[in-house]
C-alpha cells in the first residue's frame, strides 16, 4: 500500500483570493476524513447513492449523457 499523498496547499499563502482559500481549507478537511466520511460526502454531492452505486449521471449504462460528451 502506498503512503497517502498529502497536499501542501497553505490557505493563508499571500496573494490568494478568498475562493481559493476556501477551496484549500475544504481540501485539507477532506484529507483528514475516513473512507466512510468521504463516502458520505460523495452521497451528499449526488455522486453515489446510499447503497453504494454510482448515481445516474456518473454511470456509463445510459446514453447519451450530458456529463460524458460523445465526441
């Protein structure tokens, strides 16, 4: 098993706008979560269903998909 990659993105670095600072804080919070917690984030975001399957826009069983251009 490879060691977990740790991003070194300082949200307080000079010259950053507030949106970038928020994104960096969010990424830092995600890095500290367990697999179960990350899964719950993905469920709330609509990527996975509660039973663990990919939500319709992320599956490849329905065509066409706005999320997957055909060209």
